[in-house]
């Protein structure tokens, strides 16, 4: 008789079951309600198919739709597989490649056959076929195959892309395929729901088609990528579609054009052309951040854009980021017969190379290393509004959110080990003040050591615990701040705390960060003289709050739907005339507003006042001061506030006082 397996449940009870028993069997034994609700299982913490038999004694937690994170990931994974099966059912000569779940849905990449690339017009047809497959309630069955069998199957069925991928998988390792019924399968690690019928046919929507290179390499074949969004029920889908509609209205690229803030063009891929109004927002943010950093004891510096590649090799960045760095030879054309001038330069074989900095940290170490530093000098906080460049792929660029040239509100704190927790706690307080000034709530997460990293395990243990202790002392290591630890997501040189902001429509943005680094000071030989007279390595804390000015401005535009707080608005008020008889009064009013520090424009055009109001409202000007003959005689203005229906009549002095109050930055208003 086979030895029974011991399965421990969350309530502390233990069930003894026969080998071959599945989590679904245990759910059924507990009760029919749970048997119906359970969709997957966590076995010793690993998410698994509910129909997969236990391997041995195990801890079991059954997963239901109430476990939303797991349930959504499973559903989206299954929607991707159903999408692939539907496409091949409609166009059998299509080859499948890969299709993961995403933050709000899924996608799948296809190599179309004779029909050519897919288009958005194909999506309704594919959706209907997907609904047929879901309603058919086809069982999703896991099976292990060896590599050679898998390669041969894909070759026999004309799946050259899958065969190529399978050929690179480790020999001797059991690989898993999932069958959908008896007539379709795909290579997949899993897990999956028990059947296609566990999906809601009304809870998904295909959204768009784009191109994608096989394995993300531009030298490979171009594929068709079909995106979709998937949810647990129709209510969730509808709520998401409303959010998408609202997000489209708030798109910073659209609003940036309407508000005349910036533009992007092909001649400078991934770099921003800031217009006067957009750069005014930048300048206000920069002034705000300088005041915060000055108050927190930072010294501002400026470091070079170009540094010798050997410096980046020593820091370790060249080995990790070389493909994303811009490098140029340190040479002059027409020297010693090299090239024909700037139009046709050649590089000497022994030329030195310079790299445009993708980050500021190595340069800050070089500043720290000038002269002799004593322990009495620490902590040293060096800040820089540092312009950086990264060679992002064209397809990854996205307005202000993903660019090649960006400026960070960057700083590095050099301190002793005994000072780390206090410095991180102080940064937590500073970041909290900043985000609350902009009206954001946030979550704090700790990204832990990745598999490939520099530094000893002992140093990583210490660095991770220091960040935990600092957050705990700051009172943020709790559910109120969404505290969470993220295994494997740290930088190659340091763990990091991350601040995830929540915007007005519920989206999250990872912005601020602080990292506890013992690697870079060692690699770049940074040291200070300790109390014992010996040299010691400082701990280097990398930190930013905005992250980058470009991205933070994009987030602000979308968060406020263009209706920025008055202190940030590039134009805080417009004085608009009803009749030309009020022109002189309007000019005088604008001059007084400007003298009071208000960013003001006057609109004296021979246009109807409703047209002027509509135009300036469209440009998101916070206040429009309407003046006519009567206002000119009485020294008053009719104030129209953006987003409000009624207008207020007040004296010009009252309007100036009101606007001065609203135009004061929050840190100066306290």
C-alpha cells in the first residue's frame, strides 16, 4: 500500500491523502462551495494548477477569485492562450511564439502566414472565436515532455519559431506543455485554470495590433503582436475601459500640445523640445526641489557629461549598460591622415573612448574623493540636477515617460555605516513632504537582491536590513503605506526602497528611490579617515524623489488632467477684455498682477469674450479676469476659475491678494 501524503492546510489541520491526489480533490472533500470557487492552489508557496497532483507532503492554500492578484494573473495567462488558439483556428498557417500576461491584460506574438500582418479590423473576428473557445469549456491539461520530443513536434507542425526556442532549452530538463482539449497545445511553464470555461467570455477585450521583432531583436523577423485586456468579470472590464477613456483624455502628449508645453520630433528621437510654458513648469519644480534640498543639508554640484569609458568599466556600468550608452571616440578628424574631415572621420585603432553619462553616481564619487575626508565630515550629501542619456530602443520611447535625454533630481549621500538608518529615515520624511505637497498618496516597497549582483551576501544582508529598519523607524513599514518586499528586483549593486505614487485615476507610478550601496565605493576606491586614523569605505546612498523631471512633469500633467496647481501653472491668470474701451485698464491690471509676482497675460483681441474664455480654458489657465467698461470704471474684475461655473466679482486688489495666495508654492506657504 502506498504511503499516504500529509497535506497541511492554513487552519493548521492536516489531511492524509493517497498519492495522485490533487488540490481540487481536497477542495471537493472540504465542501461543494469551495470545490466550485477554487481555481488554483499554492503548494509550498508555489502557484500551481488545481488539477496537478501533489509531489509529496506539502503546505496547501487554495486560491479563489478573492485572491485577486493570483486570480487575475491566471486569467490573463489563459486569455493569452485562448487568443493564440483562436488565431490558429481562424488562420491555420499562422505560427505562434510567446504571449505573457501584463499589468492589465495580455498579448501574444504571431508570425502570420499568407494573409500577412494582422490589423485592428481583425480583432472583432478573433474575439468571437475566443468566446466560442471559452464557452466550449475545454480542459487545460498539463503534460511533461522531453526536449527532443518537443522540438520534433513543433517542426512537424510548422512551428519554426517555437522549435528554435525549444532547441535552446536545457537538455534533460522536463518541459511542460498545456493541451486545450485534444486539438491544440502550447509550450508553457504554467500554471493555468482547469478549463477555458473558468474564464468570463464577457470580461476581456482585444485592444490593438502592433509590430514586434522575434525575441526583441531588430535583425530578426517582424511579428504581429495582438494586445488585449482581461479581467475576472464584466464589471471589472467596464471599470477598466472607463479608466482607459479617462487616461486618453489626460494623455500628457495630447495636453502638452494643447497647452503649448513641449514637442517631440524625429530629428531628436527621445529628446524633448521644451516650449516657454513647459519650461516654466520645469523651472518652478527645479526651484521647489532646490529649496527642499537646501533645507535638508545637500550641497549642489555639477559634473561632466562625457567621461572616459575606463571610468565606466571600473564602476561596473560598462559591463551592465554598454548597449544603452552613447560612446564616442576621443579623437579629432584629419589628424595623422585619419579621415577626410568631419564628413568622413575615421577612428584610430588605439583611440580612447568617451561615454555620455547614463547616470551621475560615478562622477559624484570622483567629487567625494577630492581631498581627504574625515569621519567628522560625514554625512556628505551631494545633489545634482544631472542631465543623463540612455540609448533606449525607438519602440520603447513614450512621450515624456520614456526618453533618451533626461534630467534627474539626483543626489548621493556618503556616510558611515552607523549613519545609514538615520539618513534613510530622513529621506523618507523628505520624500513624504514632497509627495504630499503634490497631493499624491503612495506605497513603499523594498526591492531585494537580484540573482546577478556585485558584493558579498553579508553586505547585502546588512544593506537590506538597514532599509527595513529605516522604514520601520519612519513608521512606514505597514499596510497604510502598502509596505511590500520584492525579491530579485534590486539593482545589481544595491537593494532599494521604491515609492509608488497613485494618481487621480488610480494608476501607480514608480518614482522615488533610495539605494544602500557598498559596491561602488569599493570599486572606485572611495574612503574616509575614521576615528581610529585608518581608512574606511563610506556607504553610498543613491536617492531621487522626482526620478526625472521629464517623467514627473508627464505624471503631473496626467494626474491633474492639465489643470496644474496655480503655483505650477505656466500662465496663472489672463486678463481678457470684453470691449476695446477696457484695453488700457486691462494693461494696467496685468502690470499690477505681474508686479505682484503673478504670471499673467492680457488678451486684447477683437474677439467675443466667450471665445476668449473657451480658448484659455482649453489651455488650462487657472483664472481668467474678465474686464469691460464697467469694470474699468469701478476698478473691479470678474474672475472665472477653471472648472467652476459661477464667476466672482471683486476689486483688482482683492483679486491680486487671492492669486498671490494660490500662487505661493506649498513649501513657502507653510
